[in-house]
């Protein structure tokens, strides 16, 4: 019990870091879901089936791709920050 009381700040910090990381994952998932929804629309699927060699990029697709790109970048940044924070907290307590 005394160990827990002595490391309460460390445990609270690690919990906060984990929640921040989980939030980043949820935001990234939203970006990936937007592109997936775009590609799974019925009209788009039928169009691509009828014209497989026609490569058209409309504004919605471009926006979905940009959203996915930012989601990947954000996820990598949050993951790197999470690793650095955990390492810093572990080094801090020695």
C-alpha cells in the first residue's frame, strides 16, 4: 500500500498518457472511417465497376484522402509522444 501511495503521481501520469493516446487513436479512426465510407458507397462501387480504367478524383475523395493523411500523421505524433512520456515518467522515478 505504501508503494502505491509513493507512486500515485506516476500512476496518475501514466493513466493520463494512456487516455491521451486512446483519444488520438479514436481521432485517427475517424479519419480512416471517412475514407472507408467514401469507397463503400453503392454509387461509387457501381461506377468503378462499370468504368474500371477511368480514374476520376472528385473533391470528396480528395478531402477524404487529405483527412486520412492527417489522421496517419496525427496518430504517429501521438504514438511518439506517448512513448516519450512513458519513458520520461519511468526515468523520473528511477
